[in-house]
């Protein structure tokens, strides 16, 4: 039997919370196929199976917080299953008379690919009362809703329902395929306790679609019970992770550097290229890859910012792996674009678009996190002009790109200074003052500014 352990989702992460299991005991699992979702420090990532075989046992239930490298599941590998089959005695008479199994060749534990991909997983049969076992034909049919509800929850969730005297039909599951999660049960318990209305599922309720968000968006209204002046809003696992990370980050002494960037030439280049780019690539061309590219080039000239802080000193990194902040319903996550300096504008745009889409769909992978050396935060899409960012520790630098706004600026010409209307973007760099000083931060930001203002018709997108 092969043991699956809790992976580490970041340099400073010591534990993870089981979000949900994507496979159940008895399911066939391919190597690198998503096995479960793990939540930690603003991360909701799919963990691939390190082995191919059959999931035999789940050792950590949904909602459990588990330290790194702790065992969370047991998988019977294909080699072990084959060995067990080879050693099993075969009754000669039965082998001679039995028809060939429909799921595959004799002696095989694998189903054809089509069956594996498209056949629905069989729900566990409901227990029948003793009187029904003697006369199956007279047994009353089991309601479909109850069978589905029980098939879409873990034993821990069923136990939680029993503890609070609740029925599955009272809860609208927000897990994959409408599965009821621990959070769904606790939300209903809290709603009952506070007297707030809670949605209930009925036999005619439509199952949630894949596009439906599983959590309330940021800024959702808060319902106050009659006569109540305050309501406690419980933290989600993501908010807990953000709180812990921000607390750690603010232990680092922050220094800030701000500059205005004239992006006239950048805006002109994007306006000329965006329509043809959209038609060719099927995605929009944003300003973010240009700022990531400018940052990557500037980090080559200012290597003490392409580093992480340790108690032993500054750990400089050869590879330039830039994190890009992505807003999701519950907060903010920072997946990493690796070797950003090796990618073109198009390569960066494609990578950023891909990781942002997967982040919002909760489809991030383990390799999307960890190893970041610098962060770019596109706060400008919110309409901000000046944000004081918090370091993504242990990184020692983070830069914001604010909203591009038209402003009157003084422009020097051969005939003297004139006032012109130009698109201008503020940029703010946060510096870990233990690792670098304001002068070094100004040098880095000046190089980013110079690259962006130097964009022109000759700047290659590909």
C-alpha cells in the first residue's frame, strides 16, 4: 500500500486543511489525477495523486487540519493489485463456465478508458430494513433525493448532521456535484442559532451548476436578526490564512517608494495591437504582462530584490519567479509565473490569463505556488491611484500598478515646456527594510519606470 502525505504549499506553510476529497474509497485514481483540494494561506489548490491505483482509505477527513508530510490517504497501486490477482487461486470449474467480465479482460482490475471517464460512480446501496430483505419486490422505493444526499458527503459530515439533528434535504450542497460539505452544515447550524433564514434543498431543486460560485462574494449583505445590533461573521479558511499571512508580513519593517509613469507609448502600443491579438489568440491583451516584463528586467539589474529574507540573511535567487496577485470571491491569492524573464509579452499574458482563470475556478495546481521571488499587484483595476502594499513574505519586494488616468503634465519640447494631457500610472514599491534601503528601492522602481516609458512600436509582443 502506498501512503499519500500532505504536501507543503509554500516555504512558510507548516500545515494544510483538507478542503474536499475529489475521490472516494474504491475509486480508481490515475497518477497525477486530482485527488483532493487543500486550503492553506490563501491557497485552494488541487493535489494530484502521486500514485496510480485504487483509493483504499481516507485518513484525514474534510475540514481536518493536517501538518506537512502527515499521512492522509492509502492507495493500492496497480502493481500491488496485479500481484494480489496473480496470487489468488482460480477455481477451475468456475473459470471455465464464467463469462468474460464486462469491465475488461480476465484477471484485469482496470476498466476501459471510456468506462473510466464517462460511467457515473455507483452510489452506495442504502441499508434495507430486516422486513424488506425477505421480500425485495415489496420494498418501498428509497427517495432519490436522500440517496444522492448521502452519496455526496463524507462520513464526518453525516456524523455532524446527526449531532445537530439535521437532514440532508435541509441543506443545499456547495461541494463538487452538489456534495454537502462540513461548511454547509456549520452554516445552517449558525443560521438556526442566530435566527437568520437559510436556504434549503428540496426534491425539485436544481443542482448547482459548475459556474455557480460556492461561496458568497465579497461584500455580500449581512442579515441581522430582529432586535440584534451585531452579528458575528465567521472567517472562512481563506480569510484565516490571509489573517495569518498578513500578521507575519507586518512583522517586517516596510518602506515605500512611489513614482509616476508616463505610459503614453505603452497605451498606444496596446491600442494598436489588442484587436488583432484578440482575434489571433482568443484572449485580451492586458497591461499586466508589460509590468511583469518590466519588473523581471529590472530585477536583473537589482538582484537584491529577487530574493527572500531568512534569519541568516538575504537569500538571493537565480530564477526570477514573479507572483501575480489574483482577486477571488473570498480574498486574494498569489500564484507564481516561473522564469518570467524568459517569457515574451505574449507568453506572460497567456500564463497570467491561464493562472487567473484557474484561480477563480478553484483549479490551481501545486506548482502554481511556492518559489516566488517578487510580486506584482494590479490594484489599478479597482480604480485605485495609491495603494500601500503589504509584502508577500518572505519576499522582500512588491510593486503595485495603479489605475491609468489622463492628467495634465509638463512636457519638454524643442520650443520649451508645454502642458499636455498624458495617460499616467502611479506605481508603489514596498521594500523590506531589513534587506534593502529606500535608495535601492528607488533604483529598482526607476528601472521599471524606464522600461515602461521606453515601450514603442518596435517592442515585440511575441
